[in-house]
């Protein structure tokens, strides 16, 4: 009986070692399905933006989708919006002013503006 189990074990090990399945690729495919947040999303999550803006709904300020509909994704609008993010302002979307973010680096503001404008569908 022990010999039968031993032979079965050896046969199973032998058969599985000749498998054509690439195990690394199998696990890689699973990890590719995980959502990766963009740099713009990560910056927004660290800041106070979520208190006034949502992706698809107006809160205090306009939704990110509304901003993306109004401005096309180009260098001129990225520079304009990044300056607005840093300096703040009011009047474009209503009378409530947007808070300034003077400590934000210009490149980070451009990353945020690029992310928002890329949401246009």
C-alpha cells in the first residue's frame, strides 16, 4: 500500500513539473487588474480638494467632470488651471472663492490639472 502511494506521488510530481503553464505570468495577470491611482489622484487625496470637489457632483465647487467639459486638455488650460489652484480665485464658477494653495509646487498643480482635464469623456 505504501508503495502505491509512493508511486502515485512520484507520478503526480512528474506530471506537474512538465506543465506548460507559466506561473509567473498567471500571477502577473492577476496583479494587472488592480487599479492604480494616477499621480494627480494621489495629490488630490492628500490635499483639501475633496472638501469642495467631487468627480461627478457639484459640492462647494464644480465637479471635476464639469471642469473637464469646460476646458480642453492642452498646455494653455493646464497652465491656467494650475495657476488657479495655486493662487485661488472666484467668479468663474460662482461667487464662492476657491482657497489658494501657495505651498503647492507648480509641477504638482500641473499634475492635478492634467488629471482633472483627462477625465473628459
